[in-house]
C-alpha cells in the first residue's frame, strides 16, 4: 500500500472520492473515455485517474445548465438558501475527509487543508443568507405619473474556472455567489486537483441541488473552457489563476460580450517601518510568505524594510525561517511540497538571478534533502530592484528583502508593479497608516496583520490583478444584471 492509498484508507466516506465528471445530475466518464492521471505531489504516487471530457461534453454540460436555468432562477430565494445551507452543513460534517482528499492531491499541510474546508464552507453559509437580499429598489421618479424600480436578475449560466492552490475555497466562493443570485453553473477545476471539486459535487447532490444546476467538468482546460468561451449561452465567466491566462480569457470573451470576474496574479509588498512592533512584524511576515508553501496569490513576494531596522528584521526573519519544518502534508509540517516541477524551476531561476545581481543568500536556496518537489524555505537579502523576483510572481517559499530610507520611497517601490492585489503594512503611526493605506495601489491592504480574507469581504485587486470582486455582497452582484422598470398605470 503506497502512502496515498494509506491516506484514503482513512476516509470515513469513500464515496466522496469520485473519478467521473458531474454533468446534468449524473456521473459520467464522457464520450471519449479518456483519463487523466492525478498524483500526490509529496510522493509522486498516483492517486487515480479522472475522466477527461471532450468539448462536446462541455457543450452538453452547458446545455444542461442553460435548460434548467429558468427553473432555478424562478425559485424562491428561500429555496436556494435551503440548498446552499444544506451544502454548507454537509461540508462541515465531512470536513476531515475533504481535508484528506485535498492534502493528497494538493500537498498542503493537513491543518491548512482543514482550514481551507472551513473557509470554503463559510462562503456557502454566507451566500445562503445573501440569496434573500437582492431586492427590488424603489427610486424617486423623475417623471410625472410614473413609478420607477430597479431589479437585480441573474445573468444566466456562469462558467467557473478554479486553480489548484485552493481547490475547494475558490469553487465555493464563486459557486455560492452565482447560485445564490439564481445562475446555474458549469465548473472546470484544475486537472492537478480535481478530486476536491468532485467531492463538493457529490455533497451538492446530497444537499438537493437540482440536476443541471451545478456541473463539474474535468478535462484539459483549453478544450473545456474553450468550448464555453465561444458559446453565447455562457453569460458570466469567473476565473482565478495567472494574469497571462486572464488576458487570454479577456480576448476570448469579446465576441460574446461575457461578464468577467478575474482574480489574477499578485506580487504583494510587505512594508515594515522602524516604529513597527518587530516581533509581530516577523511573525506576520512568516505567515505572509510561507502559508500554502508560498503558493498563494496573497503571498508576500517583496519585503521592504526601513534601513534602521533592516538588519534586525533580516536576522530575526531568517532565524524563524530556519525553524520551519518541511514534509508531506499528512504529517502536518509548516511547509509541504510544491505543486510540480515547473514551480521548482521557478524558485531556482529567481534565486540564481537575484544572487547574480548581488543579493545575499541568508538561508535555503536548494531542493530539500527530501528531494522531489520539496524546496527549502529561502531568504534573500539586499535584493536589487532589477532582479526578476522583484517583478515576477515567485509562487513558492522564497523571500526577497531589501531596504528603504523613507516613506515616499517605500510607497513608490511598493506600487512599482503591474499587480495590485494585496499589500502588507507594519507601522504604529496612525497618520502613516492612513497615508499609506490611501497611497498603496492595491485592492486590499493588511495593516499589522496578515489574515484579511473571509466570506463577508470583497476580495480582488487593481491593475493586472483582475476585474471585479469575489466574496461579500459584491460577489453576488457580479452575477446579476440590473433591470430598470418605468411603469405608468394608465
């Protein structure tokens, strides 16, 4: 028995481990019978093989979602609420199994997987409540003898495209909002982490989700997503992933004028001023850099430290980094494996480039002694502004540190990026907090802390980090159209 099989032998409900796609309320291997192998990144062991559906299957799923949309949209909000609430409760009931599945296919430490399941379930709970709130709004009429109303109506079928780093939360954050708004869904999970999405489809079915309302279609992204992008029946597309793919989807959506919600790349600055609580700043820096093994669009990429406390920060941060444990996710280390060889190559490239340009290597820098996809947590100091790591998303456990002399310089350098997702700020000066929060060109600013996400908040970025927001009431509104009605009773 390999280690992956050993993980799955601990599942309380083995039926959550689905290998077929979920289309129109039925489990299917698709028309072509092709399969895609999925492996555990910690061991290289095969988890299994999932169905690799065709563009025709993708169209069939779209037809199922389109056909049932009028019925779903016309349901009372309380009915949609009850189904989403039941789905939420089933996620919590099967929390441990869902976490085990995630750790096996994604590699993240099991405690992080449990945390993601809680996070993912929270979106279903939140949007179950929000389903009742997109009400008619009365507006004072500008015309004599006329009544004016503004309605919110669901856009139609929503295509959801989710990444491998948060395979459950990115699906529920999108699907919860779309379904609550009255849209039906076709979803495509990453082929590297499909089992989490398929397990959620199993639970959605148990929660009473009507056939065709929620579909999970596995296969190669260009074929599945390409079929949806060219079809006018898809009215909204929500994607989480790289800016490069986001640009492609932007172009592909033009012919059919689709609604786009794009959560793209990040390159977060982490600013520490001399008046900051240094112990707290270091603690939060560790979280901001190394959660999900650094494979997080919210991960801090650039650490900008005021010169008078620069060496103190470097020393303390490096000491903490050296204490981090590395291992298979099921053993619950601090750092798990990276997702694939491409990710490992990116770490090496950024480290070698930074050192060649004059950076100091304070710790790490190599593949871990465990081999495979395990990479040492790495700290680079004195990283120059022209190094690749200061402009490109590393998406791994490599921290790049440099100094600044004043607030104006810090803000200018923090904003010197095409990305604008999140910025981290550490200072105890309330006036600086206000000035910097205003000046930082990022969709989210975390002040003296790292964790800021949650179902009630609008998640998203500026510039090339995306379009629109997910979570909060804005996440639901993204899947609605505004209809204006001007009525005369004569």
